C-alpha cells in the first residue's frame, strides 16, 4: 500500500490545494497512490471530515500535523485530543525533546521532515544543538527538495540508523505523489499507520 505521508491543503496558510482536487488529480493521472496524509502547518485539523471523499475516490485520507521545533519541522502522526493539549501546536519554537516525549506518551510518531533543508531541516541545526535523542524516523525523500537536500537526509539517516519515510510535501495539486511511502500491510486508519511506522514496516519511494 502506497501513501503520500506529507501534504498540505488550503487549511495550511501556504497551501493552495483543495482535498477533492488532490483526489481528482490522483485518479485522472492514475498515480500509484492508495492515499495521503494531510499534515497541516502548526495545527491539527480536527474539524474536517474527508471520509465521504475517500469513499468516492477510493482513497485513504488521513490527518496528521507539521509542527516547528528548534531542530526544524516535524511531522506528527497519531494526533489525539490529549496530545493537542500536551503542547502548543501553533508555536514556532517547540522543543523537539518535548514533542518526542509527548508523542511517545500518547502513542504518536514524530518524524523530522526535509531534514536536509536549510533552516527548517534538522541537519542544519546539528552543529549548534547536537544529535537529538529519541529520533527514530526521518523523511528521506521530499517532493519539494532541491539540490542535494535528499542526499543530506539519506546520509543523516544512514549515519544515525534512522528509518526513512517519504512524502510529496505538496502545496499545490500537481505535486501530490512525487514521493510516498510503501507499507508492507494494509493501512485503513491512523492507528494502523502509527503501528506500521512503529514496526518499521515500510519503505520510502520517490517518483521524481
């Protein structure tokens, strides 16, 4: 099962894609995607229900978040009401250690994304802050990466023993599915996605 784990809709301040248009693009272009995760910036979109769209287009549509820490941006999978109350998702300066601690406590999975990117990627902050504790997975392929950003991410993952996921980081419709993650087992819910991530039952793939 192939899922794009990193996408943004108009719910994000810089997103320009409607969720239905993502679905239409995937189907009309016959992209090899079984679903995608909406990881809106600095929030968890608890109010939107995409189950009807998912059924109409035969796609799994899940919701996560992308938060900001001193080490750069971090995707969070498995957000619960208790986790939302555990730290301020809207903050632009969350301590990564706090995010990791609370995710572990609430059975969520934190994943530093585009770690090879200047300023907003984890690798850019290692010299100042050192290797953070508790990171297990990073995003090694990102659909918006430039130059050698993915290479830096892959090297970081290899050197530190991190598992790697991939996502398009789509902000516009035509970017969905540039990168994705293939799962060994069927994924039907966020709980199953979290379990698969925790069990390392996945492989990052890129179509770029």
